[in-house]
């Protein structure tokens, strides 16, 4: 199955940037549900104990971790991370970036109880945080929105902005994934925007080989990759801290 990508055929959530936000907000509700129920949050949660361990006084670890979440959408991932950190007495501050002003407005509204999160309205292709500005950089469900060359630019930004720990997850283009998306949007997530965008997204996504080649083009080295049945994949760099236990499927 060849990748279908055209800037002339965008996802509806990308072009809904003004006016009535009701349809977009419902779409973001569905995305949060998909992340919570079908692995989006779980993939990230598996890395948090490895990368955000509680610092000891003499360990040299940061007193407060700085994280960057690129293409944050409604901010459900930053909120999940803050909840996890609070429960363990770990301090974390997160810059969460999205280009869509309506989306950023919805994220801020949903995050009034999360002062640890700073929402930034910006095009991530033009975002310049500075080299090594963050302990951890996360980019979830975003690469399929970009051409190959722009995806490389995003991955280069992730690498350069991080002090070594980067996690990127996205959809996996495959027939099983395409069928799973079709089934979910025919039975559970049936709103028009979600149905259209999800079915387009899985066609725009990258295969495992394609996404690993993009990472290499972006200067990634010593990274790991894993697919998650039926339609997700993730790849990451650990920096100085090695993986200590295997992941569940």
C-alpha cells in the first residue's frame, strides 16, 4: 500500500482554525478517547519511570524536569504526564506546542488545573527552542501530517531540542491498521470529522522502514523502534539511560 500524501488534501482538523469550534472539540474528544483506550497514552507511560525517575539530592538529576510536547492537540498527553508526575512527587514542566489557535484554546480551557503546562501557539517547523533545551521531547500522532522532507525537519528538531531522550509515536501504514481504523470509525467513532481524518491519516502514515529512514536522515543514531498492533508504531532515543525492561505489546 503506497503512501497517499498531498498538501491539497488536508485533514479537516488542520483546516478548522476559526469560527465555531464545536466540531473540532468533539473531534479532540474522540482523539483523547483513542489515546486512552488504544495505546497512545500507554506507549508514553512505559517511558516515564525510565526518564522521569525521582531525583536524589546528590544524583545530579534535575530538580524539575523540562519536557516538550510537539503537536499537542487538546493537551491530553501533557495532562497525563503531569498526573503521573504529581502522584510520585516528581516536578515536571511541559511546553506544549500546536499551530492551530482553536486547538490551543481548547487545550488551555481543559488545563486550568495544570499550571505546569505552558501552551504555545506555533508552527513546529518554525519553532526554535534552542539546542538541548528539554530533558525529554515527545511528538505523538503528528508525522503523518507532513511530507517526507518536513517530517525529517520535525525529527531533527526533536533530536536537537532534547538532551538525548526523544519519543516519537504515530500511526503505522498497513492493511491491518487500515481495516482497524475503518472498523472503529464505522462502529464507535462515527462523527464525520473523525471518520474522514482517521481514514485519511492511516493512508498518510509511514511504514516501519520509511519512518526509520526518516529518522536516519534527521541524524538519529542508536534509536529503537517498535510496532504496536494493530496500527501504532514508536521509535525513541534514550540518551544516557538505557532501557531496563521489555515493553508489553
